[in-house]
């Protein structure tokens, strides 16, 4: 027999660690391109010496290459999770475009709008957050403040219980008359 598993052990821990590392690296690279642009703009406005401006010219900061590397890391993340049959957390899925594997950053690589197409927006519970990827134009939709629907078996069970309860109440009323 093998060793008994302790209460705190997680199966496939190295794979979870790899997925977490790839996600963090992709997030860092996707956000880093914006920081480089911001730092370059600050240096230009401060009137730094010519040496600093020459350094910026020597190292071209192309955001497309960083986005490409970020995409590659997310592609590796997705492939490793599919191979090992590990589900990604919903928080991770919300920040990754499922069409082009780009990291979705609000205002930079994606835009989001709250839509309500229910009879002219009369139903407030029908709000939907629409996130659009700038790289591929893919759209993801998420319900806003809507409770998750129970599983089908649970819904069927509850509806049967309600029917039985209603029948019992009708029987009690009929016997009382």
C-alpha cells in the first residue's frame, strides 16, 4: 500500500504551482508594458539628460512583443491545465480571452460595458457585463449580481417537493370542509 494522504495534501501540486506561476508571469508582462510607457513619459517630461534618452532609444519597448509573450504563457497555462484535467478558477477565466489567449486588462487590452437588453432595460436583474477583447474582438458576457442557478437535479427535486407540499395542503383543505 502507498502512503496515506494527509488532510492538507493537494494532488498534482507541481501542476497547480506551474499554472499559478504562468498566470502571475503573464499578468506581470501584460501590465509591465503600460508601466514602461508611463516611466518613459515621466522621464521625457522631467527633462533628463541625453544619456537616459539614449538608453530608451537603445532598448525598444514594444508592447506587442510583451503581449505576445504574455499570450504564449497563457497558452502554456491553458494547455497544461487541459492535459492534467485541472479546472481553472473562475477569477482566472474572467481575465483571459478564450479566443486569442490574451490577458484582459480593463482599458488597455479590453473594454467592458454593462448591458441590459430586457424590454428597454426595465428588468434590473438582467444586467450583463460585456467584456470585449481589443486583440481579437471576442466578447465575454457575465451576469451582474445574479444568483447562480442551482443544478438541474436540485431544481427538479425542489419543484417536486413544492408540488407534493401543494397537494398536501389541498388535501388538508378538502378534508377540513
